[in-house]
């Protein structure tokens, strides 16, 4: 299973977790975590352990505490944010992920960051950026309902 290593590293940084601490929380070796970050893949069970350790269950960041059990199955109900499709400013995203705005711009231009689009204007060297709130939330876990004063 392929995992988004950038997202894992961002979440580790936000939570101040080292590779050793993540390995301990996931009950795997430090070498396993290092191999995952290098190869960008792992088995689904390890991916789930990493997600739980970082409190990021794939796209279930806003998970409710409501849980139902039927016939041995656990069902989780998810409270998703109210997405409006607003264009999240680059400066707001940069502040949220702890990076420089230029880092975000270049990452979008090169297709490395997947939470938005960089469109080059015709006959110009300038780019326009569109980062919809839903994609930003799915890739980084950041969501703000209205515009952030930056």
C-alpha cells in the first residue's frame, strides 16, 4: 500500500514526534518506519497503525466519538467539515504546515504537493494557484471555515 510520506512527515513535525517515538507508538521497529519513508509503501496494517499513532485515519481527521457495533463490526461516523470550495491562500497553507510560501508555490508548480493546482498564465512567467479547501484538508488535515487573517 502506498502512503503519502510528506503528510506523515508534516504530521510528525506538527506533533513533535521522532521516528523512534512513532515506531514505539506503532509497535514496530525504527527500521520499519525508516524503510516506509524511503520506499513510500507498507502493508495496510502498518499504515493503519501509523494513522492511528498520528491521529489521522486517512481522511477521517474529524472522527466522532460515536461508535456502533453490530455483528462484530465496528462502524465509525465521521463529521466532515463544511467545505465551500473556497480557494485557501498560499500564505495560509504555508503557515498551517509550517513551511515558507515559496516552498508551497514551487511544490504546486512541480506537482509534488497534491492539494492544489498551479496554472501558468499564457505569455507570462506568472502562475495562478487554486487550492480548494477540501483538497487542502484531505492532504494536510488543515481546515478553516472562513478566510484567515494573515
